[in-house]
């Protein structure tokens, strides 16, 4: 019969430890993982629709989304059925379908039928006699340690009404529990990406005079070239050189207008590389389109209308092309970019433009461990920016990350989806505050102590608008530009902590 939930369910028990308890007599399924290899995904009413059709199964699990409970039905050694229910406070995401399932290796026909049943019933079942190795998780999450890998999402699942719910579920997990993810099959033409990647070695090989021609130090918009060590993060110089570009706009700022509007302006292009503007502008157009498509999926994953986040977008997005030089043995582990949360945009879409064996990017989980983000060819690494954390009332957190220097040179191309410069924290917090105060969002991701200490002017409400907070961050990172063009506010922004 339909399970009845206790009015006083198991106190303080996360669904991860709850599932582990139900699997105690199946230690062979749990010993290889920080979390049990069982995740339930079910938005349908009723009780375990697949159970009656699979009497050979040992156990099954399901999520009841409306009541925020997770249920387990387990067959005891005596053959009796045993139901247990607990509050849903934690979910582990694994595998390309949102679950990690051990397939019976002995009967391919039944495997196919089981896959079809799971697609229709959205219920995970584990076979008592399963002996095959589990699928490699696309991410793992421990209730005490946080994530240990970055989720990989296939955006092509959004093209089919039958598979889109699976993508949205995976996306919701990545948003609320990790803050970082890979997107694959994203729709950006491979040629557009390869054109930029192929241009990077020649661009950074330009002579010093050609780079000086477009020096960021000459731009009040913080656009152009900055050399190795010219930018600082967390108070230390970054071992990288970079060109910073943006959506091509004219400068409209005049005396008396808000200083934040001075961030808007044209790109300086190196005359020694005449083909570069077309390559960069094409890439920015494609990334702008991907960003808006992705933002619609994010809204749906968070139970909002697809257009919910679009009014927060700016008319200008920013792009960096970055070169991390190869470091001598004595410099290994030096700061490529110091620990930070992205303050330059709504979302960041990073192209890791080096071979897979080149490492450097790391993400901080809630236990304070640094998790590597290896290169996945054909993908973008996507992460939450500070403004999005504010708009979601902290449900989706901007995750702290860094880049370590190493013995091999590394290239990367981060695209920063722009936020309206006039966006106030009051508007950002208030617009969707009631939505993100709902019980379903109470188990959002936590941060380590180090993550909470990261400099975040907009998150901490130091300044009224996003634009001013971003200007402050730019001045602190490029102090030569701050002194030259913003001298009357330089001390205010540099010393505000």
C-alpha cells in the first residue's frame, strides 16, 4: 500500500546516509564510493511503479518531490518487504542519466528492458546479483566532504522533450551543490572555437611593441593587453599574460554620469594581427547566444519561467584570452590566478584551450579541498558568478577557484556573461527572494571557511550597484589603470577592506 510518512521522520538523517543504511547488507555496492551508488530520480506520484514488474530486484529508491522525502523499499533476508522514509536533504548525482546503476551482465535483452523501464518510471533499481562494475560517475558528492569531481552535462538532451527533464535534474544538482559544470554538445561551431584556439600562440608571440600598442593601462574600460604579473588576485601578482576584449560598443560616458558607465567602451585591436577582430567578434557572438540559451535552461532547472533571468543581462559581455607561461621547477605551484569568485559576469564559460595533460584549474569544495578540473575536449567549463549567487539568495553559490602555474604553458579563454551595470543589490535580492525561500531550496551548497573569506564586494553589499562593485574589483586588480583614470576614488576602492 502507499507508504505513510511519519510526522517525525528520522531526525537529522541525510538521504545519503539514509541510503547507505538501507545498503548495509550490500557492502559490495558501497565500499568503492564515498557515497552509496544509488540515486533516485522520480517526480511521479504513487509507490515504486517498477517494483511489481521486477520481483527479482533487491531494493529500490525514489524521491517524492512534493513532500521532500526519499523512500527505500528493501527486501529482507527473510523475503519480506521493508519500507523506510527520510527527509530529502542531500542527493548524489551520478552517471549520464542522473543515476548510477549496476547492469546485470548476463542478459542483454533484460538490460534493454530495464533501461526502458527506468526511462518511463524514473525509478532506480539495483540487482541483487549484479556483478558488473558501476558506471564512472560524472560527479560525486559526500555529505561531509562536498563534491570530488565536476559534473558533465550534455546540452543536446534539451533538444528532446523526453530527455530534457533528465538534463534539468542534472543541471539543478550542479547549480545547487557544486557551482561548476562541464557542458558538452553545446552548439557552438567547432570551427569558431578552433579559429580562436589556433590564433593564441601567434597572438602571444607578437613583439612587445605590438602588445604595448594595445596596453590595458591605456584603457579606462579595462580592455587590452596586460603582461605577466600585471594583474593581482587576492593581493598577489598573477603569473599570466592576457588580452581582454568585450562586446564592441562605443564609449558614452561623460562627466557627471555614474563612473560604472565608463566600463563600457571599444576594444583596442593590435594592428599586427588584422584577422583578430573577426575571430574574436564571431566567438563573442556565439558565446552570447549559448549564454542566453543556457540561462533559459538554468531557469527551468530552478522551477522558474525560461525568461526569468534574462532581464538582468548587460549589453556588454567580456572575454579574456590568457597565456600561463611554463614555470621553472622552483616556481611550480606559483599563483597563475589566486583564489577568487568570478566578479566579471553573470556566468563564466571557460574554454580550456590546451591539451588534456595540461593541468592548472582547481575548484574549492565545502571541506576546503581543491578539486582538479581537467581538460575535456569539446566542452566548456561553466561556473556561477557573484551576481547570480545574490539573485538566487545564496541557493546557487559562486564557487571559489584558482589556477596553479606549472611546467607546461597553458592557454584558456574565459567568456564572462555580462550583468547590467545599474543592477542594485536590492533588486537582485528582492526579485526572486520568495521563490528561493521555498523549502525545496533549503539544502543548497555550503562553503568552506576559506571560500566564505574570498573578497566579494557585491555579495557583501559594500556598494549599491553591480557596476560599481565591478569597477572597484577592476581597479584593485589593475591599479595602474585605477590611478590613471579613477584617481579620485582609487584610495576608496583599494582600501575598503
